[in-house]
């Protein structure tokens, strides 16, 4: 298992995404079940999950009380080495990016730009997946840690 924490300040707030790469799909599914049981969720317990982005905007203090997030970590992306493609990575990052956008600009799950917008993640993931094979053999990526883009 590998674990990374990445940060964006694009919205003006520090927001972090934890990315966990599991060696085996069953390890990922075990972690999803454990996470969802712990957090009172069940939407993915019986699903054929091959990758997932858990997004949250409250944190637990005590057993029942929840408050608005004070720490910057707002998404956990879980990937499996057995099912890993550029499309899956792009898809899960689309969920994470939408959640951060929703948190810092909209503050509502009812707005279409939120971490649960499956349709947006599918569109973004497919476009990225279609482009990635064309570009990645053509160029050497430079300044890959640059975070602002002006065109
Ligand atoms: Zn999705």
C-alpha cells in the first residue's frame, strides 16, 4: 500500500486529498467497508467498487456530534493496482476537485458541482483517458509542479 497526501490552494483555502493505492482490489474493498461502517454509510458496501473518492465536509467530535471541517483533508481517494488506468485516476480526481469547488464556492451538496456528481466525473475521466495516450508519448513534462495555468 502506498499513501500520498496532496494539497491545493487554488480556492484560497488549503485543501488536501489523500490518495491510497492498494495492491489488491480486495484490500481496497475491505478498506471501503471499514470506512463506511465506521462513518455510518453503506452506499458502496455491496457495490463492485474498483476505485472510490470519499468526500466529507464535517468531522466527528465525540460519538454523535459533527462540526464543519477545520482540517484541510477533505477527500480520500482509494485506488487498486489491479484496476488502475488514467481514466480511473482522472475520474476520482474529478470527484475530489468538484468536492473542493463545492466546499469553497458553493457549500451545498444540492449544487451540481459536488463530489457526488458521477456524470461529471465520467465525462472528465473519458476525455482525459482519450487524450492521455496521445500526449504522454509525445512530450516530456516540465514544470510539473506548477499549479497555476494561464492561457
Ligand atoms: Zn465516480
